[in-house]
């Protein structure tokens, strides 16, 4: 699943560590999400979307 | 909505209590086996148990003091695992669990055809540990 996390994070001027601390997960988890290796749970996906003031659909895209 | 915190240090008291309880079990079990068990199995229990406890302590220390170097298992021991850490560990344990069945069958057959039981059990134990380590590393890399 593709996502906009990296683009949104960089636009917000945050490091992976800073975003991880805000979300309450490890930096490695943020990295895995950004690289598409790990698909977050629904609660975490919602938390990410809320953090960036976007919808889950805007943040995460099912591969075409 | 709150996530389990994978970056903040977990509470240390449960780990310290767990390590002390584990040390007590290892010492009692090791001395019992050394007294009544065959060969040097008691020393093996004491050495293996001590190494395992030291490893757990070192993993937790790494999660607390070097979070960027810490892995899912480190954070589990430190009490700061997040959802991905749980997924990684669950998948690795599932692989170890599934492969334990045929491995145990093989060990049973090996004993039945004449292999010494202590050698078969030792090989079985180390094979299961090796599979767990490989499965864990694979899951960490995979995501």
C-alpha cells in the first residue's frame, strides 16, 4: 500500500524520530510505513491522518 | 486515540522483577538438575539461563539508552513495544511454533532408531532457537 506519510512529514519539517514520538511508535515503524514495508493498523492509520489533518484515504492508497 | 509508545522508555520495575524471578528460577532449576540430572546438564542450565537473562537485560538497556539501534525484541523487553514490534514478534514465533511440530517428530524418530536422547533433545533445542532467530531477523527486514 502506498502512502503520503513521507511527503507530509517532510513538508511539516519533521524527522522520522519526531513523528514517531508524536504518534507514540518507534522511528523504525515510521520508516517501515514510509517505505511501504508495513501497513499500519486502522487506529494508527487514523492517528497518522489526524496528525496531518487529512483523511485516511488521502494518506493511504491501495496499489492500482 | 493513543498508541503504545515505541519510543518512550517503558517502566523498568516489571523488567527488574522479571529478571530477579528468572534468576531465582535458573539458580534453583540449575542446582536441582546439577544434583539429580545426567552429566553436566545442571551447568548447562545455569550457563544458558544466565546468558539468556543477561541478553534480556542488555536488550532492554539498548532500548532505553540507544533507541535508534534497538529492535522490536529490545523494545518488548523494555516494555515500549509498538504495534509493528508485536507483529514482527508474532510472525517469528508463529514460524517457530509451526516448525516445532515436524522437528519434534524428527527428533522422536531419531531417538526411536537409536540416536541418544540427550543429543536429539540438544539438537532439537538449538534447531528451534536457530529457526526463531532466522525468522525474527527475516521479519525485521521484511517490515
